[in-house]
């Protein structure tokens, strides 16, 4: 992973020579807001921005408004603060624009490492900052990610699909672009897991029945004696059935396209909110402190709002150490395994196909 991220500074050097300042667009489709802080060890912000912009069609870039918040009370501590490439590649980059009293409070909670309060504050700040545009969708990203080529066209298609699915346009709260498959294990809501003894019993009985029928045929009789039948049915079949369960539900039934993910959605690496939901969510978060992702899930549960995810994940979490004090084992296990199966050639072809599609073409045309 270190060799991979080391590649991006070279890519960014090329972008510095070619990039021009993107002017403010009154009607972007999507506002992408990055919240970044100085990290003690590895810094992932540069490759995160590089992967976000790499491969975007000019129409996609014009439909995207990129805003960056340097969420340190002293932004000069961040290695990318004041860099020319940040100004050239983003539409807006800034630190806190708050009163002296608010800044003093932020400095205090930053010094105390009160991540539960500051993390929520930063998320609220990001959502509010995005509302100054007229974009119908607001995407909040963390700064330790790598995005796949074509992420924007696939996201636009997913948002269009959601609008076709839902009857009430205000019945959902977000589209998730990242999740970890480890959270999508077997649960009591799955029939096969809830009735595991029944599944094992049926598999053994079915196997015994089939083998005893086959034993009646002369060609099979000499091979299928009774000990063989019972070893296959009572040892081999249960062992292979257990192996199927151990493979995991996601490997057996992988998700594709837009799916409901009202439970087991993990983290806030990349969430896309419809603009209509932001005001109420902000009001809820203003009264809370804690883990931002859990608070958003709590709000969705209380309001009955549906949560969607785009499968497979469109980005990877590459952070090795949390900026919010979470245990390293939890941070490093936040990983999208199926993202690693992406093939660059396939991604590029899918991206080009979507750009040529009538639906995506119309969406981009309306906002250019």
C-alpha cells in the first residue's frame, strides 16, 4: 500500500502543470466536501484528491464542486495547507470561518482530543458549507481513501436509480459509497442462518436419499456400499455445508447496484446526502456528541429513513491509524475486500460506457 500511495505525488506534479482553476458553478450536481486533518504518521490527503479527480471527463468535473476543509485550528500544521496544487485543483479550500469564541472552544477540544465533539462539529460544518451551493446532492468524504475510476458516473446512475425506486423523494437519507464486507456476515434475519440445524438435516437426508436411489442401479451398486453412503452423507456433506457458511454470505450472494443497507453500514468514509435531508440532520447532530456514523444511523432509525449503498464499493479505506483516537485494529480492519478485485481496464471501459449512455449524458448536459 505504501508503494501505491507513493505514486500519487508524481501524478499530482503532472496535474499542477496542466490544471486550471475551476470557477464556481451555480448549479453543480454534486458538492464533494473533504474534511482533512494533520496526521502524525502517514498523510493520505494528496492521493485521496488525486484519485477523486483522476479520469474525470470534463463534463463530470464541471458538474462537481470540490470543497476542502482543513480541520485543524492551526491549518498551517497540515502539510498541504497553502500548496498551489490545492488551490488549482479544488474549487474552495479553507479552514474554520468562525468567531474568536468558537475558535477558542475548538482549540480547547482539539487540545483535549475530544474527538466525539469535534468530529460531530466538523461534520456539521461540512454539511452547512455545502448548502451555499444549489447542488441537489452533498457528498462528504474523509481524507484517507482511494477512489476507483468511474466513481462519479456510477454514483450519478445510482442516484437516478434511487429516484426511480422511491415513491417519496424524502424517504431516504444517504447513498453509501463505502462499506466493509466483514460487517455483512450471517445474522438471525437470514433464514439459512436462523435455521442452520434444519439446513444441515435436510442436506444430509437429501444426500442419503439420492445415494440410496443411485445404489439401485447396477453401475453404482459396487461403489456405493452402505458405509460409503453414510460417510458421504454424515461426514462429507456436513463438512462442505459448514464450509459454505464459513465462506460468508457476501461471497455467496454478492451485492450489485443500489441496495438497501439499513444495518451493518460502517463508517463515514463517503456518504452522499440529498439536499432535502441536510437541515434536519444538522439540527439533530447539533444536540449530540459521539461517533458521527453511529449518530447518523441513530437519526435514520428514529426517522424511519432508508439508507442505500452502491455495490461494489467505489473506494477503499487506506488509513492505518485513526485521526479520531480509534483503536488501530478497528481502523486497519475497515477494508473493502471486493474493491481489490477491480481491474483498471474494466473500470475504464465501464466509465466510458456510462459516459456514452443516454441517461448519464442527459444528466451531465443539464448541469453543464
